[in-house]
C-alpha cells in the first residue's frame, strides 16, 4: 500500500483506521484507544507513525497485537543522474591504465 492509499484509512466518517510502523500497516479500527482515527490526541491514523512512535515505550508490545493488513510501499527513488557517470568512470580507468603502462614500460 502506498502512503497515498494509506491516507484514505484515517478512521474518520466510518473509515477503517490504519497506521504504518516500521513498514508494516496495522488495523487500529477495533481499538477503543483509537476513536475516529485519533489516538489520545497524539497520533492520527492514515499515515506512517514510525517516527512519532520511536519514543513511545509501548511500540512493539502494543502495536504488534493489532491485525496486519499490509506493507507500506516506499516511493521509488527519483533518477537524477544523466548517465554521464559511466563515461567518466571509463575515462578515468583508461587514464589509469595508460599511466601504469607508461611507468611499467619505461
């Protein structure tokens, strides 16, 4: 499930309340601690809660009790290279080989 898809499960207006922790998506819908997708005014369903829950003392012990409904897909990295990196590497390799050959054959 993507982050965008996860955001649809915010627990509001009768929707399911899902939250992701460490890449795993849990269903908090049946918990009395998650009313309308809100956990005690501290956390909102429908998003990745990993960073928010890092300091919480009960993350693994409590969160892992909820039903798992999927895995959070990470966004594909954006390709920023123009592909020139390979050409530079080849040029450097040729120069190094030429220098080695020059000093060995000298």
